[in-house]
C-alpha cells in the first residue's frame, strides 16, 4: 500500500504491537472462556489441543493480557480522561451512528466512545484478573462460596468486555481509514480533520 508522505503519525510500532498482543490474547481468552462457560462451546477447546490444555493455557494468557493492558494504560490514561466535550459527544452518538458526524463536538486524539471503551476495558480486565486469580485453583485454595462469587463476576466482566469489543471492532471498520492506523501507524490528514480535529490542530500546529 502506497501512503502519502504527508500522512500523520498516530501510533508507533511498539504501540501497535502492544495493541495486537492484547487483541490476540483477548480472542484466545474469549474462545477458551466460552468453552468453559457452556457445554455447547466445549468443542472450542480443540483449538488449544483439548480441554486440559485449554484449562492450563487460559490463566497464563490472562496474565499476558493484564500485563499488556497495563503497558497501554500507562501510555494512554492521560489522553483518555473524560471531559465535558466527550460526554457531549456521547450524548450525540445517534448522529454519528446515522453517518452524520460533521456537527459532532471536536475531539482530541480519542473521542468519547473510545475513551469510554478504554475505561470499561480497564475495569473489566482488573476484575477479570482479580477473580481469575481467585479461580486459579492450582495456585490458590479459597472457600467454595468465594470461588463461586468470583466465577459470577468473572463471567459478567467477560460478557461486558466481549460486547464492548464487538462495538469497538465494528466502529473501527465502519469509520473508513481507522483500521490502517493500527496496521501502518498513520492516518490521512483528511481523516484526522474529519474525526479528530482538535488532535489534528495539535499535530500540524494550526
């Protein structure tokens, strides 16, 4: 793919690698987690070499996900602080969904939807990590009642994260030019002006 040298840098190589590690870990965890959640999904364990291997690998992949997201959090948490303009953007999300984003409030590097996803993801991963440790019977031996509560919270957090991730993926595909930012690290100036005008002004100095 030939790219315009005037395109704007949005993500570094290390940031993109970090993102894709999180994405791949999440897919593996969702597949193995669904296999444990209901017998109908148990055949998914064949992707991991069987039920035993899926059970062994699931918590370790979870640790990799948690560490990877921690790195992302340390890099981007300041850029994802919610502002009044972000809440205004969210209140007008229907306009965006209808394909009319010309009058949406100007956004910085991330819009209100992206920021909300960042914080929901962070809370869910924290809950998944804590409850996952409680369910990791190979290393921890807790009372059965506590383990059952942890299992409910773990499943609920996973369901919320899966739902928000589907929305995240859909939005990235729907807003043309967004996916290339995670493949190549750059976006066109027209894309930046249209979707993140405040960030565009910061980058070009206008």
